[in-house]
C-alpha cells in the first residue's frame, strides 16, 4: 500500500521503468540474443506481473486520494491501520498536516504509518481517528481493556 506522496512518486517512477523494460523485451526479435523462447517469455511475464502490481497500487492510491474511500469501513478493527492511512489520504492531508492536528512531529506519524501503528497505544489511535473526524465502533473499545 502506498502511504504518502513520496512513495507514490517512487512507485510511479518504478512503473515507468518496468513499462519501458517490458516494451524493450517485447520488441526484441525472437532468438536474436540466443535466448530460449520460453526464457524470453518468462521474462516478459515476470515484468508484466510486476508492472500490473505497481499499477494496481497507483490506482488504489489515486482513488483514495480522490475520496473514494468508504468511511464506514473504519469500523473494521482488523484493517484499522490501513484504514486510518486511507482516511488521511482521502481527506487530502499530508502526514505533516495530520501531525500538526495532533500536536506531534511529522516523523512520529511517518513511524506510525510505516509500522501500521504497531507501537501506538489505543488512546493514540483514537486521537488519530478523532483528528480525521472518524468514529470508532464500540467493539473496538474492548481492545483498550486488553492493554
């Protein structure tokens, strides 16, 4: 999952490189380099697969950034870290802007998102959700009791 604009730019650059590589692989004459046709096809298939994965990640990020994100899905605690990141992106907030809302440093939000909020206390996750104007369901509150 792409979590910020920097990762988006890097992924887009990688996708462009894969697309150029794929174009080169497909345009070379069969057998011109002495490579067995099955190996040549395996290369094309591998690069195509990688390119498809990168393009899917780009499309997902672009869709979330355009606001295509079901807020109701936030209630699914299993995907909570990913959903918080998507909610931030969908609202057009940078990691710095979210950090400002919370009175934190941008690096702290970067760490939380890089680790999918693994080190964040439940109270902090609730603060992030509140800063994003999200409401956590009652079932998620039981997690707090376990900490």
